[in-house]
C-alpha cells in the first residue's frame, strides 16, 4: 500500500510499517495545499494532522485513496460524508488516550481537594485557607460517561469515593451506572451534592455553553472542578462568576479554545482557574497505543480485511 504520512510516527512503529509498505513521510505538505493535492494522486492511505482539511476537493485529487487516518481527538477537519461517499475508511485511535485522561482527572481531583491553589503565600508559611478534603468519603460528580469516565470510576471506587453521575445522552436506568458503581442523578443534584466534579463529556455543537449560570447556580460552595473536555462546554461569564463568588474553589481545564483566558475575557486573570496545554493525553504510553493501533489498521486495510467503508474505527487493537 502507498502510504503518505504528514505526521510522524514513533520510530519502532514507523519501521514496522516501512518494512511492509511503501511509506512516504512529508510533513511539509501539511502547510502546502497545492503540493498536497499533487502528492495524493497515487496515495492509498493518508495520515493527516489537525490543520489539514480533508475536503471533497482534496479527495477528488486522490482517486486511489482507501484510508484517511488521524491521531487527534476531533475530526472537524475531515469531510465525513465525502469519505463515506467514496468508500474511504476513516481510522482514528479514539480510545488510546483513555487511561491517560483518567489518570489526569484523578491527579487533578487529588490535587484540588487540597484547598489553596491560586492563593498567594504573602510571606506566611500557611495562608488562611479552608481545610482540604480527602478523596475517600468525598462525593465526586462524574459529568459525562465517556470511556475516560469508566476508567476513572474504577480508580475512584477503591479509594473510597462516593460517585454520582450525569450524562445527557444516557438514561439513568442504563445498566452501566450500576456496573461502574455510579449513582445517576439529575444535573442540579450533581452540582448540589458533589465535593468535586470531573468533566469528560463529549462535545457537540448543541452542548456549547452547556455549563451555564442555570447549571452552576446549584453548585455546592467550594466545589473543585477538573476537565478534559472542550472548554466550549462552559459559558465563560458563568464560570467566571462561580470562580469569583466561591461556588467553585478551583477549576483545572486541560486545553482551552483561543481567547478563553485572553485579555478581555471574563476568565482573564483568575488565579483559581488553571489551564494546562492539552497534556492529559500527552503520554508515551498513550502515543504508543495510538500509533500501533493506526498501523495495525492500515496494514489490515491493505489486506482487504472486512470493514465498513466510511466508518470511524475507534477501538484499540493489540500491538504487533
């Protein structure tokens, strides 16, 4: 199979792939749309970066293309209908970072339940801050029942935390709640009862601003928040209000849209809002799982394995 890589793979993974296929690594094409269109004419599999738009126009220049692959979370840059219409399979290692995200959430909860992040010392050895909480016996709100939430729940229960949860796309009678030992509740109940909230909801445009003033008005005072979800789920002014008036003690967000905390934003300058640059899934192990999953599926496609055209592949497979 003729494979064009616009993004690098880990050395051992790339070596395995190159031993079995004709692989061309040309990262510069990600910044040159014209050159990319010329290069994909004979390409059968294309690994793209988030900044490369896979449009119908690009697909028209790739008559032999069978597979489009990406190592990133969102696929907003890929025309899914265009791929489906042409029988092009989309490969995305969606579950590779699940454990990494869950560990980040767990670490954030452990850290933020100890109060005082963002409080300046001011020369005092121990500033005047409220007592922290231990994770055991705390009530943790699980907002969004994604795979990361499944992994997190299995970490939290043995530590003695009581879990309550809400997922807008899942009925509270679903068996998975009991399996994960999470008590399903309505959103206002989750806000009112939780000592800390873990947010890992999937983002869709209909959920933009989902966490707004109407939701946050029910917060238990001094609540801690940690999130690996898109920051667009928050209504910025509502979050700023909650951080300022004490409803939320501290909020840890992994990744943020441009301008979220820029000057002029209601969230600008808040010491109790901590934003990390998408480090939750940025681990050696998660990357290795993602890369091996991707080359497994590319090799599988070359052998004409049974697959449904245009379907996103997201379950991690065994490493070679």
